[in-house]
């Protein structure tokens, strides 16, 4: 794990490409930390899962953190299919994937970055950052087409 400072975050984490970032900003439009409910995109009960958006962390030196996911219920539990978290960096305005979570038969959780209790980014895993960026770039395009954004 490599230690990251505020000045080197954009040199170490892997941002979404311009097309996917534009879709991301459309998805999070209107979502703030003051919201008590998540934003839902899409119709409940259709063949395409709704997209759920929340701003989950907003008091750190890097920017705001959002969670975007598809969810379903299983035995009364909320299951992600998947959920990712993203940092919108205050300094450069770019979008950086931070984590990926998938429930179900092949459940997994991956965090490419580690935050300390003080809210400071302690480090990152370079290969996982790249994997998350690649997945998120395609996922944003899929969401755009599925939800007619």
C-alpha cells in the first residue's frame, strides 16, 4: 500500500474517463449530505434494477464520497448488485472509484483505498484502483443506457 497526500491523490488513484464522469455527475445531480433519503433512478419493479445514490461522506480534505448501487432483497437483507463508492476530488473535480461490493453467491468487497479514523487517506492499492476504474467506466455507460439518462 502506498501512502497518499492531498497533493498526490490525483497521481495515485485512477479517475473515471470523461464520458463516464459526465454520466456520474448526471447520476449524483441534486444529491447532498443533508438528504435523509437516497436518490432513486428508474422504476421499481421493472426488469432493470433501480440505481440508488447517496452522499455518504463529506467531511474530509479530499472531497465528497458517494455510494451508487443496485440493490435487491434476500431474506429481508439489502444486497448490493453491485455498490461502488466514489470520491469527487475538490482539487481537480475528477471522480475516483474507491470500493466495490457485490453480494450473492460470489460475494466480495474490495477497497482500493484505506482511510484512517481521522478521515485521511492512508494508502491505496494500485492494481485494484485500475480494476475499479475499468469496471466503473463500463458500468456508468450501462446505467446510462438502462435508465435512459
